[in-house]
């Protein structure tokens, strides 16, 4: 046995903005990465599994940018680490990032350690691209890769970018990570879409951070359907007045899987707006932890934040943890949280059965209804169909007799 390859590095990710009571162990989470995986990623040729994309001629794309150099570049643009003693009267879970991301500084550390080069995508000012830019990643069994991208959208420009992660037929296990940073200029608009349909034995992480200038608009659609362990982190820095952010996250937590989520929307600009919607389905034996924060900083007068989570739990031994937070340093703001989590009631099942819909079909209908709230936002019919096909796999071995099912999950 190669002892070295059994060793693991531990990365502490998905920090809450502030310390909370630790009984539920939701202040952060530890993600383990083997040294063998780190070595394989460092030796790989990048981008390793990206199908050659077609970029619009108006967009400047630079591959092979040093990750350490990119971080230094943010400092050159005037970004800096600002230590805060308190956040709304609480001690912060401080992360030393010049350009914050949802999963935090340890992902930067992992990327610098592996030396994975970055891709920089730049759209000049006053440029509107009609057709979506499509980045398609196909992973084989044993794939080990991290893909990191900086997206910079110039003043008054508009574009849609889709990142779609799937696998080769028959693929089983692997490691796939993505990190994306977004910089929006004044009056810029971006719709960023990330769809993950990886096999059940993959570890997947998606780390995202963004900076929104005055009157910019960022629409973010994230769909996470596969993998055994999924770590999803998003950080939104609404610096500009009247900036707007809208996030829609949909996920399916398969039996025995782990899904760990951290979304933080920081309001700094006056009359800035942020909306976050989370729709998930949890199957037998799955675990989900989520942190959803609306953080109103001093000076964000008139800011409006709205967050809602809807979780459908199917099967036994489901663990669903959530910490919704509203942090307020500014009084003249509006912040709202809403959450619902539950199973399909016997009354609902009886109602549907009296109309000719059996229990299996009823459960499948409810799952599709929950996930379709996100899939309908994807402006690509092939990817929507792929997502629907992935959900079909949940039911592929189903006998239809839910009451006799040993797992209770469909």
C-alpha cells in the first residue's frame, strides 16, 4: 500500500460570516482532499476535461493565468483585506481573501498548491452577446480536476454563460472542482448558469464570488443533481448602489450523500436588491447543511433582501440542517427569510390516488415540480433534457410499490 497516497489534506470551507452556537456544527465544514488527488491535479494538463468551447469574437479569453498572479492582480486593482472586529455586533468567522468567495480562503490555498492555471474571460464595455457562451466539461472515471475562471463584464455589457459538468458513459468516481469569480461593471448584466450531473461517487465543489458595481444585474442559476459529496459556496458583494442579484439553487441529495451549502449576500450599496431561492429534494439517508445570510452593511440604505428555502424530504434517516441569518448594521433596510421542509402528507397522497395517480408517480411528480423551478431558468433545451434524464435515473430501478420499498426513497 502506498501510504503517501492515503494521506489527506483538510480544508475548512463554507464559513458562516459570524460565530454561532456550535452544537449543530454549522459554523463551517471540513473537506478532505487526498495528497494523491492534489498531485494528480498539479501534474494534469489544463483545462483537462473542457470540451473545446466557441467564444464570441467580441470576448477576450486568456488561458493559463497563474493563480497566485491572479490573486495579486486583485490587489493591484485596489481590492484589499479589511479586518472587521464585529459584523452586526458579532465576532466574524474571518477569512483572509482579497476577493471573497463562498467557500473561503482554503479553496484559494488548494488552487495555489495545485498550481491550476486560471481562465480570464473579458467582455468589453457596451457589448451585448445574444447567444449563451457554453462551457461543457465531461469527466471520465477517476477524473481529478479543478477549473478556475475570472469573468469580467464591462460597463453596459450583457451576456449569458453556461457551465455544464457531466461524465462519460459508465463513469463512476472522481474529483471535480470549479471556482468562478465575477466582476460586473456599471449597468452590466450577467446570467451565470452552473449545472452539475456527475456520477454518485464523485466529490464536487463549486466556489463562487462576485463584485457588483452600480446598477449592475447578476442572475445566478445553480443546479446540483449528482455526486456523493457536494460543497457549494457563493459570496455576493453588492458594492454598487441599485445593484441587483437573483440566485436560484436546485439540488437533489441522493441516498447517503452529503450536500453542504453556503450563500452570503452582502449589501453595501444604497437601494441594492438581493433574492435567493433554494429548492431541494432529499432522499433516503442523505445529509444537507445550508447557511443562507443576508448581511446589510452600514450605508446600504434602502437595501432589500429576500431568501426562501423549500426542501422536500423523502425516505428515512434524512438530516436537514439550516441556519438562515440576517445581519444588520443599517436600520433602513428590508430583510426576509422563509423556509419550509417536509414530506408528502398522507392526505396529499390519498387525494392524488383518488385521481388515478399512484404513490410512485405522485412522489416523482413532486420531485420534478421542485427541481423544475430551477431547470426552467436554463436557456438551453439540451441541458434541460439532460437534467430531466438525470432525475429519471432516480426512478429507473423502482418497482412502483413505495410501501414495500426497503429504502423508502424514490
